[in-house]
C-alpha cells in the first residue's frame, strides 16, 4: 500500500502489511527456494544413482552372458559367418534390411536354419539373462558401413534376425571397437524406436584376440525418468507440507515474540501522546508494560519507560523554569520601567527656558542597560548635562547605573564644579565597590546667561561640537581615569564658550562601535556624517539622523551595546 499510512488501512490491508504477514511470506519464499534447490540436488543425485545402477546392471549382465555365449555355443564362428555374408552384400542389397529378400541371404546358412543349431542355442541361453534388463543380444559393429549388425537376438517378439542391421554413430563404434578393457563399456543414446537407451557391451574374441562380436545388453532410461518423476512428486509434496508448517510456526513465533510486544509499545505510545494532548499528567504508560522477551524488545520497553519518566521530570523542570523565566521577565520589565522613569524623558524638558534646546535618547541592548544620560538645573542659571556608561550589561550594570546617577546628581546639587563632582562621585563609589565595576562619565555645567560651559571627562568618549554655521567636529578634551577604578583621583576641568547657534553632541561608545553582520564598526566618521546631514535641524532631528544612519548600517545584526545620545543647542538670550 504505497503512500498509505497504516492507520488508514483496513483490517485485511493491516494483516497483509503486518510483520507477521511479511514473516510468513518471507518464510514461504525462503523455504520454497531451499526446497526447490534441495529437490533439484536430490533429483540429480537420485537420477545419477539410478543411471549408474542401470549401467552396472547392464554391464554385469553383459559379462556373465558373454561367458555363457562363449562356452555354450560357437558364438565366435557363428558371428564370423554372419559378418562374412553381411560384408559380401552390395550396398543396394544391405539397404533392403528387414525385408524377406534380405533375410534370404542369411536363412540359407545351416547355422541359422538348422533347428537346435548355433542360433537356437544362443537365443535360448541369452533369454536366461533377460532379468531386470530390456534386451540381451549378440551384435557386431561394422566400421565401414557405420552399422550395428545383429547376430542373435533373445527378444521373443520384437527380435532382429541374424544379419539385420541398424545405423549407429561413429562415436559409439569407436568407443566399443577401441575399448581397452578398463572400466565399463557402455553408451547412452536416444533412438527413435526405443527412446533413451543405455547399451552396455562386452567383447567376445577369437583365439587370436580379435573381437568377433559383442554381447550387448539394453536398459531403457525412460524407466529412470519415470522413477525420477515419482520421486520428485513425493519429495515436492513433503517439502510443501514442511514449508507450510515452518511458515506457520515462524509466523506464530514472530507474532508472540515480536508483533504483540511491538503493538503493546505502540498502544502505550498512542496513550502517552493522547494524554499529553489532553493535559493528563501520567508517567506510567510504559512502566506498566509486561514484556519479558529477554531481547531488544524488552530492553526497548524499559528504555521507553525510563524515557517517559525523564520526560515527565523534564517537563516539570521546564514548567518551573518557564514560570521562573516569566517572573524574571516581569521583573525585568518593571526594572526597565523604573530605569526609564529615573531618566528625564519629557521633551522639551524646560518649556519656559528659551536659552537652550536639548533632546536625549537611550536604547539598551537588553531589557535594562548600563548607559544613562541626565540633565537638570542646579539653579536658575546653571544647567548640568551628564553622559555616562557603566561597565557590563544587564541588571548588574543597571543597578550600578542607578546608584551612580543618584550619587552624581547629589554631588552636583551641592553646587560643586564639574571636576569636584567627579572626584566626590569617585570617592563614594570606590569606598564600597566590591564588584569592582566602573563607569565613564562626561559632565558639563552650562552657565546659561553667558554660554560658558565648565566640563570634565572621566574616561568617556570625546564630545562633538558644532559652531554656528559650521559642521560638527570632535572636541578632544582632557580625559581623567574612570569612576570607580581607583580612589584618590583628581579630574581636570576645561571650559567651552558656547555662542548662540552652537550645538553640543555627547554619546556612549555604543554609537561608533555599532557592528554590522560582517563585524564592521559604524565608526566616528559615519557618525559625524550623520550629524552634519542634520546640522541645521533641531536636537531631536539631529539624534534621529544618527539613529537612522546606525540602523541602516547594522541592518539585521544584533545590537550588542547600549545606544545613548544627547544633543543640546545653545540659543542665548
């Protein structure tokens, strides 16, 4: 049933395609093949034995009869007399063999016609040897005419008169006339009159050792063929019965030891799948199997039971892990919301202040990140801008980020300078930094009324500055050591005088180090090009230009680092 699932088959189709059915058909084919081979071998051996027995019987009869023919009558003289007459005939006269005219050439001989003469004596003696053979007779081969000339024939009805002849093959003549006395002398040939015949012979020689004639014995091979047929029928019936019995026993054993256990395992597997679909918790579908075959099937049942137990335990673990993962996911979502709420995200942040405009974004690589930006008014004339990047990713970095943000803002609200803020922040973090985390920070304090900005850099990226009417350029400021890396550090300050129309862009390393699918980085050159494409736009438009450039570069590649940016435009009074 090609392409048909077993579950779609009817009962007859299932039975035909079952292992038991296949085993029975296989056993039948194998047994029939072996039986045919055995039958052919048996026939060959039995046939050869029968033929050899026929040859031996004919040869033994020929030897015994030849002794009687030599001693009981003048077989040599009689044979020579017949052969002399035969050889004296012309081809035309010999061609009339079997006719009354032909018989007249020999009936005039006294040895033939006289009652009680050599012919009668020989025929009487030869008839005594016709036991388990078909014909016993005296004959002589004539090489010149390729003929077998009969001397005396013992058959009571279908006999050959002296001098009558039959054509024979030259190979048979050579075999008999050239026999060296070793082995048995015989020939097997098919004749139109007698069918397949085995002819054995023994020479009768004169005083000079010359062969005068042969004592010939014929045994029909047709009887051998008949016996072979009877033998084949008997053996064939026996083999067929044995084949059917073996096939039935094999099928029964296959069903008991293979098919039934497999069906049991299949039923258990179907019940297991059904319970799983319906949500039924059970772990004993296979452990209840009662399979004791002592072979691979029993082992399969035990393996399936162990598998079911392991899967049930694994499913329980997966359920627990999934619940834990969902809980962690919920907590991460809450942490992300908390982190987001801690950073200013309402724009414009100071609607009533027209001296400046700013915009900032943060896109964490994971649910929560370690980057942060901040901006706040220290007083009415001082705006603090912060861009920071915590080492590491995920929840640890987010926790460290929030602690650092609170410390930095607290220090800044005390009215300290940019360098002092970083120094105090470093002291606070180094005092209890068992995890040895650190943070890079850029901080700038803008005097709003004058445009003078005092800034300090603790290992952070260079800021980017655009003067009014010009392009964005990297501003290579003085770097200090990272916050949390070493206690007792001092941070140098520097000043930037901002004029109306100037813009400041600060960012974390996630921007220039954004990577595409071939591990190429976005780089500062592409970042500057994106900034300059939107240099006349608002800070928000400027950041969107950079983000679009980054997205177009990395395409579908995974984001490995947080992307945080802040842009401020100073407008003056």
